[in-house]
C-alpha cells in the first residue's frame, strides 16, 4: 500500500510505501494516476463548481492495485494505493482514511515553521500515516 | 487476423483500400516518390453523382487481413497499383506475367488493378491499355494523378454495382452467409433452412450492404442498413456481427458529426473537402434516400429535400450514443478471442472519437481495456508499436504522464533481451520523448531555482536509462552529458552508494570522451545544453566572493560585489572562494580557474582535492590581468570527473551577486621587503604585509636594515617612508624609529630586480620608574635605615636570571611583568611605470614590535648625611641586569661603569631637605646604556 501527498503543482510532498522494495513501481502508479486526478478535477470544475466533495473515488483499477484519489480545496492531492486483494477496505473505509489524512495534513500546514510546498517531515504526520498503513495492509 | 492497424480511425470505414506495391527491383526512394503522388489522390469526386470516394493506400498489407474483408469492407483490398521498372521491351512479357501473379495475392477481392511501368519506351509502350501506364522515367510521369483518379472511378463503378446488386437482393432469395475466417468451420453442416439461419444471413448481409453504402458515399443509406442489421443480428444473438453492425453505425455517425476526421493532424482530410459547405454536399446524396426499405432505392436523385432532415436525425446516433454503441460493440467483440484485433482497433477508434469530444476519462477507460486485450503472441516489433500507439493516444486525451509511462515501456521493449539486435537508437529517441511527461527538461537552468520539485525517484530512473541507452548507442558524449545532468540535478536524492557508482561510471565515460561545455545537438533537433557542475564542489553562498587585492600588496579580504580595490595589470591577483564537497568521498577538482570578461585575463588554474564531506574549504584562484580596464568576474571553471564546467555566479543557488567588477589599473612596480631581523607574527591591529619583533633593553638602540627589492617588471620611481607609532600609554623619550632615506633615494629609479637597503634605527627610551617600592622602605625606616635589603620582588626574579639559574618561574615573571611593548608601523609608498602617470601607487608596510626590558634595578636605597646640612648623600645600589657592560650617568655626577650582572653602590649628593622628593629625582635618573661593543 502506498500513501502519497502531492502539491497543487503535482510534485510530491510526501510519499510513503510499504513494502519498500517495490517503491519505484508505486511511484509510477501514483505518477500516472495524477492524469486521472487532474482530469477529474477539471471535470468537476466545469460541471459541479459548488460541489464540496473532495473524495474522487477509485481513480482506476489495475490488475494488482486499486488507486483512490482525494483533492483538497487548495488542490493538494492525496492518493492511496491498496492491494486489489484487500477486500476489507471498502469505499467508506478509504473515505475515512482520506479524512484522517486531510486532518493531519491540516495540522502540518498549521505549523508556522512549515513552508507550503516543502516536503512534509512532520513526525506526527508520519506516525498517523504509519498507523493507517498498518491498517491498510 | 493478427496484425492490428493502430492508426485506424472511424472514418476509415468510409474508405476503399488500395494497395500500392513495387514489383521487381524498384529503387526505394523512387517508389516512395511515386507512392506519395498516388496517395495525394485520397478522395475523388465522382462525376454526375456528387459523391466522393475516399481511398486509403497501403504499400504493405498482410493478405490474411484481407480475409476479413467481408466482415468490414474497408479491410478488403479492392485496388492494386503496381509500380515497376522495365527498361527493355524484352522484359515486358515477364513483367506482365509478374503483374498477374501479384494480382493473384488479393485476387478474390480486387475490383480493379493498374500497373505503372517506368523506363520503357518504344513499340511496347505505344500500346493503349487501360490497366497499364507507361512512363519513360520516374521523373517524367505528369499524369500519374490523372491515371489514379481514373482508376478510382473504375473502382467506384464496381463498388456501386456491387452495392446495388446486394441492396436489391430480396429477402426471398437465398442469401449467402457471410462469415469471418475463424467461423467457417463452425457452420459446416448447419441447417440452412432454419429461420434462425436465414435471419443471420439477412442480418450479416444488411450489415455488409451498410458498409458498401458507407464506402460509396451514401451515409444515410448506410445508417438505415446498419440499424436494420443491428435489429436482425440482435435477435439471433450473432454477437460478433452485431458488434460490427454497431461499430458501423458508430462510424457512420462519427463521419456525420465530425467531417474533419478524428485521426488528428496526420490523418486530417483535405481541407478543401472538409469545409462546411463541402461537408454538407458530401452527405446530401445519401440524405434524400432515407426510406425504411433501402432496398428499393435508386441512386440518381440529386435534389435535396429538407424533409429528410427528420430521418437523418433519427438514424444518426447522438454524440453520447456513439460511445454507448462503441462500448456495446467492443463488449460483443470481446466475446471472441479471435476477434482481438477488431476489438483493439474499435477501442482505438472510440478513443479518437472521445478525444475529439474531450471526454478524457471515458477515453482512458477504453484505453485501459485496450491494454488488456490479448492478441496472443506478438512480435517484439508489434509490442513496441502497440505501446507507442497507446502512448500517443494517452497524449491525445491529455494524459501526459500515462503517455510517458507507455512510451517508456515501448522504449524498454526496443531493447528487450529477446531481441537479437536491440534498437538502442529507437529506445533513446523514445526515452527522450517521455521527458515532458515526467516534467523533466534537460536544461540544468530549470533546476537551479530553489529546491528540486518533482518525482525524483521516477526521474532518476529515466535519467539512468537515458545514460545507458546513449552509451549502448555508442555515443559516450551523450552519456557524459546525461550523467552530468543526473549528478548535478539529482544529487540530493542520491544515496552515498549511488553517488559513488554514478561518479565512477562518469569517470569511466569521460576517460573515453571528456565532457565539455558545448551544446550537444541531436539529429532530431533537440539541443542538450551544457551541464556545469555548480554543486561539485558547492560554492558557499554566505561567504560570498572574497577577493584579495594586490593594489596594497597586502591581503585584504573584501566581501563586496563592486570591489573597492583595484587590481594591477600584469600582476597576479587572487580570488578566494569558500567551497565544500557534498560527496562522501574525496573530490578532485582540476583545472579550477576564474571566468572573467572585460579585460584580457590569464587564469592560472589550480587543482585541489577536497576531503569527503568537507566543511568550508577556502580555494584561492589566481590569474593575471594582461590589460588595464574593468574586469568582471563572472564565475569559475572546473574539471571534475573529467567533465569541465563553466559555473557562472548568476546561476548559482544562494549566491546573490551575478559577478564582481574590479578595476584593473596600469602596471606598477612591486617591491619585496626583507629585513635583517626575522619575521614575526603580525601585530594585532593592523593589516600588514610583514612584521618584525625584537627585544631591547631600555636605552638600547638597534639598527634594522630593510631591503626592498623590485620584483615587478616596472621601474620604481618614487619612494616615501612614514612611520606611525601605535598608541601606547608609555612615555617615550626621543624618537622611536629614525632613518635616513637619502641614500636609498639616490638609487632611484630602481630597475626590475635591483634592490635598495634602508637602515632604520630603533631606540627604546622608556620610563621604568615607580615600579619598585623602594621608597616605602625609605619612608618607613627614615634616614637611619641603611643597608636594608630591598624587598623588591624583582630582585628575586632577576637574580636567578643574572646568575643564569633556571629557578625563575614563568609564573612569577608574568605576575610582575616589567616588560613594556612598543609598536610602530613603517609604511612605504611607492610608484612607477604606467600606473604612476595615472596617480596610482602601492603601499607596503612593516610592523615593528619591540619588547623593552629595564636595564638597571635599584636594589637598595639609603641615605648618608653630607657635609652640609642642606645636603645629603643618597646611596643607591644599582644592579645591572643585562649581560653587557653599561654606563650609568646622572645629573652632575660622574659616569659609573657597570659590568654585566654587577651591583654597585652609587652615591648621589642630594641638595634638597626632604627625602620625599626622592621620588622625583628618581625619575630623573636617566639610565643610558651603551652597548659594550666588545660583548
């Protein structure tokens, strides 16, 4: 499973994946999924400007993974990749994971010493992600 | 059918397929010249019918694909144009024979064929044949296009007759069952009289007629036929053909909605025909024929009837429906493994349509499906083609990252281990095309602004692949450039181990092909800008640029951008940089020098070796300006790992200045100073070129000889000497430094290499009184006290020294430090040569530090009454602490000669009544010491 946060300009602020040996593959997966995220955002912008739904849902399924997306109002994107075989994670679970992630991300942004756009190095954020990862795997 | 045509688009259903092939030996370039001219005739307006026939040309077409011609008629080769060279009439029969052989290949489907013969003249060429055209040479064939048009018209006639023939088949007649190659065996022994079978035959035939109508330019007819076919085929669950009928419906609708075509730029229709007016005309012929039973139609009507608009709207699918029907068609195709190619092509066609509709999400679903379509064993080449097309399609719908991903996969496929001759060039080219998708440019300037932002892990991989591919391509220059770029831009993301590996391979490459600063241009026009190693080593931003002037011939560190000092033409100047090495190993920087502009500057390169992960490390770069004027220091150049780089200051992260301007003044002489005394540490306060220090006893005079040598090239014309005594609390008697410059000045002008000596006398005359508490003793004891040992601690200190005993401890010496210090600076101002004319001069200064020790001590004091009551004798025990003989003289008294370390009683007749005044008189003792020249 992998959790990735990218900035509004689509460069990564935070990437974490377990197991770590297949990291590059996850990077490719998330990187390409950004196309879908962008497309979804631009679609939303046209049709449903007032829509406050941040959860983008399943971006696309591959043979081995499911890729879910979430975008904040400031166009920061969250992407979660989980194993396709993991059936315990339904849409609702993923949704709550994103919400948790968003809350934690907001805390990071509240840190006066954090510059928006810098890689996230917060320990608190890290530990929350870790617990989520354990749950997801 | 195993070979998909990845370039297909919906409007291809409207075309007729013509194969153009060379026959025998035809020079390739000549063939393609002719081929290009032929393909120029891509649409032909048919006389009298206002219809347009579209032609798709192929110079290669696998015959097994032709077998699917009944399924979708645009796959059927209906025309053949052979191009051949024939020089003599003798060859003609053989050529003619061959042409027949070639026709056989597509024989079952061909409507017509043409042979273009080049090079034949004479009797044979005279013959008038419709199927053969003779041209004297490849350059002399003006009517090729005309011939092709005639040929297309003849194809049209056959097509039209077939269409009418099939369309008028009444349902009562026995209809032949059309089938695709893999179905043939399934229908053996089937009951041909069942309703089911008949319906199947009807449905398939309807679909076929629809295809023919579409090709013949009767769009509305085609739509009606397709609709009917869909109904029929759906009722008998003939899924494959249902799919084809649905796709036909989609194709016809797409052609209606998008007369400009869906293939993008490369496949765009001729603008002359796709303009709005023409498009209307194109569809009109079909429009009037919209009836429920197209079988009863005729084709000769021209008049446009507005009532048909209703029918058109009903038959033609809406934009939304097109996609729905495509989906249905594809899912029907998906039921047949052997129809993979059809399914794949349908996906591609649908994606192109969606791209035009700007529905990227749905398009990506189609593509995703296309990825998983299994076409069985593909050749490597087909795999490459497949991935490339996927990449192009993703690009088309704006999924640049996905596009880059597949392009990279295609690139990797080019060099798959199973390929006997890996195509590294193709791989490299494809990899380069993926760069934008990974938001990577090969210009290091794009990375110099702030921290790197991007998908480092992915980008790193791509760069590694570029390096490897370029190496395997046999272009080490490219590898070096890419590897340099990797090292420069991705340094922060490399682990220590990777840093080592990357630099090692870089060194390997550069040993064959040193890297430079030139722009590398690739054949396809891409330019690879040079990559200066501004991070190897890293110039520290905070210390900025430190420049040592030589105007003062003194090292002065100035951290400014416009220097407030000048350099001198012809003299070595220095710039100090603070650098550090970010690498986990020793970094060897060679050929490091300054980059300047404005003045001829000879840079003297330095080589340095920076220890692993060094802290700040000063580097001094030197050079010689050859002319006078303003010089701007723009940066520095280095050579690291065999890659030479020019690092400009303006491009450096954190360095604010974009260069430093220094004025270079005309040449001046230069003096070197040496003294008769050894050099010492610099004085505390001043910046000096050199310093000397010496120890003197109070009253001692010593001569210092200063030798000035003109080590510059210019003649020394003027010389001035001034001195400045640094502020001291001590009271100084007489001159501290005295000199006579006359002798030296008489030697001027001083030529290069000559030297001049200046003697400087240093004399120390200080007041050491009041340091000893003799007077207290005197006061306490009064006059009567005699012969009491003076309790001055100095005595205890000095005695051992005088007796040369090592008992004296440093501690006690420090505690009662009686040594006084005098400091002064001698400043030489001199000038000459061209610089003098403009008023420039140089300064040279010498610091002099003298530690003065007292030469005598009064160890005891007592008084004796004198003959007169107004007088008394003052008895002083004087101790000579020096190792020399000295003469003591006092007012009104004879001199007393004291030998080294000798103590004598000195009598002074005092004329005042009060002993208290002794303190004043004491101060009036002037102890002059004369050096015993004998030692």
